[in-house]
């Protein structure tokens, strides 16, 4: 299962959660303040290809990869 990163808009806390892809967009509770966080920040899959420049997003891991 992929790891997703979320950021709470209430307290600014960022946290990671391993979830099935179909639940990636589902709301999740912030572990720090308990607010419901609905926004997915990014996945570790994309983080692993970031080398510092913007070009990193062009290769590697697009949404069309389709590992379901
Ligand atoms: Zn929070």
C-alpha cells in the first residue's frame, strides 16, 4: 500500500498514513489536534524522485501509472 502525506490546515501538522489508494482522498483525523484533514499533500512515491529541480515531477510517478 502506498504512503500518503497529509497536512492539517488547523495546526499545520504534517503526517503520513499508509492507506489503500481508493481511500487516499478520504478525510482523515489529524493525530495532533483531531481536526479532520481532507487534503492529500503528496505521496512518498513522488518524494523519492525529487532531486531538487522542478523536472522531477515530469518523470517517475504520474497518476497514470495505475498501480491499483
Ligand atoms: Zn491538526
